C-alpha cells in the first residue's frame, strides 16, 4: 500500500518532469515560427532563399527599395538591410544572427539599431555591439541599390 507521503512525492516528481520540456523550449535561442509578426510579414522579413539568383558580380536581390522604405528594413534568413542613419543614401547589410546565441535580431527604426529578443543585446546599424551580452559584432556585407532592387553580396 502506498503511503500518502510517497504518493505526494510521486506527484511532485511527475509534475517537475512534465515542466522540463517547457523549460527547454523557453531557453531555446530560436524564436517561435508561430510568431504572428513574422508570419504575416509585417516586420519586413522575407525569405527569398532559392528564388533570387546572384548577378554576375555576386550581388543577390533581396527586395525592392519600396519595401525597404515601407518597412524600414529588409531581412531574410541570411541578411538584414537598413539605411545608414548617418547617410540615408547608403545601405548597411549585416548577418541577422546574434553573435551571442544565434537568435534573429530585429531592426528597431526608432532606436536605429538591431535588438536581440532573446537576451537584449543591441547592435548598431553597422553591426557593432552597443550592449551585451554579445561581445562580437554582426558580420557585414556590401549592399547597393540598382534600379528598384536592393542587392547584397553575401
């Protein structure tokens, strides 16, 4: 016969074991794919993997200038592009993976910086670290506007 104290112990262990997957998911560096902001493409994020082909000089079109100006930035799985806050005629392209744990950074137009949603690292438009825990800058890429397209050399 199971004693009351043993039964409570078993329930406690079962409850802790059932919480373990939730804790692991919460600590995961990858954001949820069901995030409505990214699912509806309201933040300027696009995935052009496999649809855009590089030009002869190695630049790949990632979006239109109209989309860049409307959303404030363009972002794919491999590159994020924003206008240079110091010179809006210039484009700055960076790798959107945080150098701390690999979360996708998001452009904050009001702050003119990239922010990591996982651990609050801040990066300047040119990828330099403004606030940790990240200690390494985001990788940068050459970017330009040709006609109505934004091109990046990755």
